[in-house]
């Protein structure tokens, strides 16, 4: 019998002051955000690693503050993806992986975001980059430019057992393609419509969430699922993640 597939669900980031009183209990201090977060969700996408490689001491503290079974997904730093466009970045990659691996068994997938201006003409740059990544990690690749979405990218990702990110984004077509033994979903939302800092739902997306829940049930038949809501999906990502969990509880 095949082992049951696992669902890891949460939000992108947790260190938001404007969640106090509407998700975190009134009076919660910033230093206690992660512990409170981990009482409700079993995973989080670390947003801050996009901006810089986290110090080893910080990574160890993250690991110590969450329970067993919790998983951190982490974005590759933009110095690798945006500033150097995957060229001559071995030293940066090694430094990032060395530190983030200190999460140990609490480390989930690592998110590689292809910038919008990194187009498919750079296919061989991406191919070389992915082929040199160390084994022992789960990698997910998100294409910000829809021109990447096609068999060439899907085949490349399957060759390396890397997940194509399934995205809910106004400028990227929705695709239902599995390229690995796990799936990675990002509910990005529309920054032009949502502030995301009000501490409340700004747009009702219940119908969209329900449609995604149907997809997730099918994916969980064959693959683990990691999914993260950003603050721009409805305006209040904890509400979105909790709603998704409620929809899936009866599956």
C-alpha cells in the first residue's frame, strides 16, 4: 500500500504586525509571532530569504521555535535569481544551502523564482543552473513569465524531479502540470487590487478557494502538496489558509 500523501499549508511570511488582533492574539509581540503561527499551520514560506541569505544563528532559532513535523519552504535569494540571473552564482548557492540546511528535518522545498525578464531564450542558462544544484533538497520552480510554460520547461523539471509551481496570479495562466513527486502551489493574488495590510479580507475569493480545494484533493492522490497564500490573494492570508484547511478536512 502506498504511503498517504501529506499536505503542508500556510502563508508566505509570518512577521506581520498588522495580523495582531485579527490572527495573532492581542498583545502578541513580534518575537512570539512564529510560535503563535505554528499553533495553526504546519508550514510557512519564508519570504525574507528572497532579500538576503539568512545568518546561521537565525535559521537555528527558526528551527527551535516550531514543533516537530513543521516545514519551512524558503525562497532562493534574489541575488541569485534576479540580480545575477543564475549566472556565476555557485558561491552564493553554496552559502544559501549551507545555512538553510540547518533547518534539518524541518526544511521543506526551496523556491526558485524565474524573474519576468528572464525569458526562455536563456533556457540553457537555467538548464545548467538546475543541473548543478546539489541533491538532497526539494526544489520548486516558478515562472513569472508565461512564455516559459510549455513542454520544454516541464521536461527539464521532470528530469530533475523539481516541481513546477502552480500559481494563482492574474498575469500567469493556470496550469495543472505535475513534474515531481510533490506539488508546490502559490496563491499570489493581484497587488493592483489588494493592499494586504488592513488585517482583513478585502475581496471574497471563497469560490476560487473552493475550486483549488478540488484540485488539491486530486493532487494528494499522487503527491505531497505544499501551498502558500500571499497577503495579496484576498488581503488576509491566514483567513485564506484556514478556509482552505476547513474545505479539505472532510476530503
